[in-house]
C-alpha cells in the first residue's frame, strides 16, 4: 500500500508563513518610501521618512513629466522594449524549434554556443568597435539590436525546453497533409507554444525596459534615451528634491509593475508547462 505523504505540523507551517510575510514586508519598504515621498512637498520630503505626506501634492508628477522629458523617454522605452521583444521571441522560437528537431552534432554545438551567451561577460570595448564599424552606434536600430543580442540566448534556452516536448508526430502529420516548413511552424507549432511565448515576452520586455548600461554606453543623444537614463539625468539635476526624484522613479517603475502583475499567471504557467496534452 502507498503511504500517505507526511503533513507539515501546523506550528511549523505557521512559522514559515510568518517568515515569508516578514521577508515580503522588508522588500516592500523601499517601495513604500518612494510612494510616500513622491506625494510630499519640497520641505516635507527632505526627511525621507515613512510618515504620510502632510499635504498630498500631485503636481510633482506633472513637474517630472515636463522638466524630466519623461514622455520622450517613455516612447523610446516602448519602442526599444516592444519591438526588441517581438523580434527576439520570434527569432528565439524559430531557433529553438530547429535545434529541438535537428539534433545532429552541428546543431548541438550551435545551441550550446548560443546558450553560453547567458553566462559570458560582455566585452564593451570590442562591442563598441563593432557598432562603429557598422555605423549603428548612437542609433535606435543599434540599441534594439543590442537588446536582442543580450536577451536572445536566454530566450532560446527557455523556449527550447518547451518545444522539445511537442510530439514530433505533429510535424510528420502536417508534412503528410502538404504543409511546408514555414506553414508548419507558424500554423501548427507556434500556436502550441503560446504559454512559453507569453512567458518569454514578459521576461524579455521587463529585462529590456530595465536595461541601463547599454543605452548609457551606446546612446549619446539625450532625445534617444529610454526612461532609465531619463531618471539618471533627472537625478543629477534635482538631487536635492527627493519628492521629484521619487515621483520620477515611481512613474518609471509603474509600467513594469503593472505588466508583471497582469502577466504573472502566464509567467508561472509558462515556466511549469512542459508537456502537450492531447
């Protein structure tokens, strides 16, 4: 007879819950400090305390948008992260599908070579020379290509584990019905990859949105800066006005937080999905 699994004692389970809540509260402390400070006046914000604002000032956000050029940075971030995410996930899905179906020595080597990009450091000097050689330094096209190059290895690794579990019999049946390679991938395989594709798109978008080093090194024009560099520039100009800085940080973080909260079920589902039901 199969033995029933042992249940965790109630006191121990309650203790683990208390520890989890305490750690979560610690992680929320910086966020609460930013939220409270963002609504304070100039004098009230200098103390950087957790006290509620004496008078809730919504004008901080209007000041940040106007003087911090936040709207321009927002549009640039949407362009870089949005277009870069779509292209990266699409290319990663195509590459992962080929690697999972053609498991010869060459494709195994190419897969491992590509996935090594997850852990290998970036040589910024050599990368700068390459960007200058192709005349894409300080261009929107160049920064999107850089974002894609950085995120592509992990996206291939993430999607490969999922698409390798899709039965190859589906491919054979589609070929017998007259499907070509392109139609096979986009009509049969790609719809089955929806859970992991959503996960990959959310993670890729968040990583690209939060990127700071690449635009700092490879974008010299302020009108091409994303929101992360807009915050950096704004902090240098208004380093004594913590209420404006907090409002700037809050507006920059808000799209990422909202997107993660909306898509978190897809992230969990895509990471745990490993088989095709049928």
